[in-house]
């Protein structure tokens, strides 16, 4: 029973991460291909959760630290839940191509 519950919970959280991704990020980021911004596979291979969250909430200061010359990504005001789930979603692309 617990096992089914866990599956359902993870499906729901994955679903909402996918929504956040499609609503806010998809125009500029794709999962494995470079779009206007880098792909999630690339990001997951280089950054940890805190770095990803910092970039989403304060790209202006973080993109410099990451070595970008200019900052073309706008900041996002997400709920803590949305921020956590989109971060886990990005990190789930670690090692995928
Ligand atoms: C308007 C286009 C645009 C949107 C929308 C956008 N990004 Fe970005 N993102 C960029 C660009 C361009 C960069 C490269 C750095 C820069 O220019 O600021 C970037 C960089 C990043 C990085 C750091 C890349 C690295 O080197 O590790 C992360 C993490 C990131 N974006 C996550 C997101 C997430 C999550 C969303 C949705 C909530 C999102 N971005 C929405 C354009 C965008």
C-alpha cells in the first residue's frame, strides 16, 4: 500500500515540475538540446541544487558567477514547492543525453 502511495506522490510532483517547466522555462530551455539557454542535461552535469535555485531566483548575480558575460535570463518568483520540483526535474537529467 505504501509503495503505491509513494508512486502516486512522485507522479504528482513530477507532473507539477513538468508544468513549471512548460510554463516558465520551455521557451528558452529544452531538456537535452541547446535552445536560447543551455539544456537541462548540461545544467545537471555542472550545477548542484543550490546553484540551480539561486540562478532561478537571482540570475542577474548568479550568471556572472557561472561565467556568463551577459545575463539574458529573467528572474522567476516561484513558490518553494515549484522551485524544489523544477530543481529536482533538472537534476533528473544528470547523465542523460
Ligand atoms: C527568456 C529566456 C529564458 C527563460 C524563460 C529561462 N531561462 Fe534559464 N537561462 C537562459 C539563458 C540565456 C541562460 C544563460 C545565462 C544567462 O544569459 O543569464 C540561462 C541559464 C540558466 C541556468 C544556469 C545555466 C548554467 O550554466 O548552469 C539555469 C539553472 C536556468 N537557466 C534555469 C531555468 C529555469 C528553471 C527556468 C524556468 C523557471 C528558466 N531557466 C527560464 C534563458 C532563459
